[in-house]
C-alpha cells in the first residue's frame, strides 16, 4: 500500500485555496481573451486587440519598460486601429488614452515603443494620481489646469506628466531628451518631477527609488539649463490643439 501524502496544515489550506482561485481566474481570463479575439499580455494586466504578432511584441516589450523603471502597469485594454481608420485620419495623432468609469483604454494609430509608453503613462496618471494631486501637479508645472480650459496640449498638466514619465521610462535609456511641452525641460527638472509624481502617487513603485538614485548619479555631471534646442522625438508633430477635456489624450 502506497502511503498517502500528508495533508497541508490548516494554516496553509487558505493559501492553497487562494492560489487555486487565482489560477482559475487567470485561466478564465486567458480563455475569454482568446475567444473574444483579445490577447492578454503575459505578466501584465493588459489585454490587446487588433494587433499583429509583431505589434503585440512591441506592446509587451514596452510594458516591460515600466517594470524595469519600477512602476506598475495599470489594468488597460489596448486596441490597435486598422490602417486608415476614421479616428486616426480625423486628426494626425499617434494614439489616445481614455479614462472612464468602466476601465482604461488605449487606442493606437501607430505601434512604436515611444507611443505605447506615452499612452500607458497617461493611464498610469489616471490610475495612480487623484484629483487633488493632479491639481497640485498643474501648479507645480506652471500650467493652468490638469486638462481642459481651452489650452493647447503643450500647456496641459496631463501631457506634462505623460511626457516626463515617457522620458523616465523610455527616452532616458536611449540618451534622448524630448521637449514638446512648455515649462522647465531640463533633465534635472524632469528627474525631480518624476520623483515627485512617484512620491505622491498611489503606485507602490517598487524599485523606483533605486532607479532614481542611479539616474541622479548619471545626471550629476550635466550642467543645469536647457539641453539643446526643443526637440520632438515622435515621428510626426502632434497638432497644437486641446483634446477632449474628459476622456482623450494624444
């Protein structure tokens, strides 16, 4: 007679139940995504639709940059628009980030790492910055409001946050420094702003503190002041118009 394996102790049984439940939920979500034409990005709470296998790889790699930067990836659905879709033709933008009570949504007109990172950065601010923090951020950056008010997008607090986070997550490691927004655009200023955003956010940002220290050491030899001329490192200039004040962000 083969002896039965010992039963888990009572204290460990709830843990096993949660593990089994988590596995069931993940399996169910994966099956639902496959049947619905969606793909769940492994390791991230992000589903994707409309993407080719190559585009899915770009999106997955871009999300990993947030993990490397010590930031959480918010729960989001990403849809890659068909070439020539009306939304992308209507205005020459790279993508939209939508915030709603139902969930977070990104619509991509072009699938490039810098675009994916920028739009997910918008979602990060929606998820982890409350209204009071958003108002304080606008004041810190010297703009009139987080969003709306008839201001051009360069003067929107939301765009300042997304552009500066995109520098932190993506452009800095390439040795690049985009300056599309108004106000202070020095590398040192950006680093201070990133540290401020992380400190006041609801994101635990595990690992971000170490990365900030490394970046601070790298930037120490750089003299203060603007680093060259204003530069738009996105492939096409974005229109100088304000987006929908509630839901959309370029």
